[in-house]
């Protein structure tokens, strides 16, 4: 699965990008690109307030 460190920090409640950057120490620009790819692959979904993990399987 792509970007396991980022994906491990996205849960079932909305997680803002700045919190993800703080937790992972990944630059915001890189997080935004990774989240877009994860969203296109169906692993996360954008919601008001951030991103949530779509499934764990």
C-alpha cells in the first residue's frame, strides 16, 4: 500500500493536513500530493476538516 506512514495517521475522524504534517514530519506539499494519490486509489476521502480513512482492508 502506498504511503504507509501517512495512511497510518489518517483515522475514522477528519484529520487536518497540518496535523498530518506535524505527526509525520512530511512537508505539507508532499502530504497534499500523497493524499491526492490515496484518494484516487480509494484509501482516503476528503471531508470538511481534513481527510478520513475509507477502509482498512
